[in-house]
């Protein structure tokens, strides 16, 4: 049976992305001894949990949920989007979370926007695409 959701983030600078997840988001992680970036392996110390930014780190992201969204608006609506997957991070208080993350070096694209389902901002992820950070205003499933 399904035991968890594993997200994949493809990065042009895997070391920078891993350092961001580890140091700025402060996600706990394990270092997978069986996988490394062969071209840049720093030989992270598996006895202490590894942790070098070139080691293959797998991050615990906490509770999660999956929402399925349509690729086009109802009827004659003018909006469409291609099929794709997207990662979003939820928080209890967007402004407080932004301040905390900024104090650790995070940067954001634009200003917070109320999108109906929540108060949202794009969080810049080094080496990868931005990730939406939002304070949900919809029912959540992760805490069930």
C-alpha cells in the first residue's frame, strides 16, 4: 500500500537547493549512502548523518496532502494551464513565516497575493523553480 509521497525537485544547482532546504527551511534529512552526485560527491559523513550539500539528501517535509486541479476553467472561461505537477508549502501565518525565512536568507518574488484559497507568495529556491508558500483558507487534509 502507499506509505508516503516522495516529491522530486530537479535543480541546475543541486548543492545550492539542498543547502536551502537544509539551512533555510531547516527540513530534517537523511543522507542516502547509495546515491550521490557522482561529479561533485563531497563524501558526506554517513556516521553523523552526512549533510554535505553534494551528498544525496532526502528531506522530511512533514505532513502532506494532494489537490487535483483542472487544466481549464469552466465553460467559456479564458484560463488554461498545461498538465503539470507543482509543489506548494503551507504555513499558519504567511507574514510571520516570510520574516523567519528571510532572516535565514530566503527571498521572495513579488508581494503576498490573496488568491481566494489562501494568501500566497513565491519563494525563490536556489538552482530550482520558485515554490508557492501560502497560508491556506481552504479545508486542509494533512491534519486529519
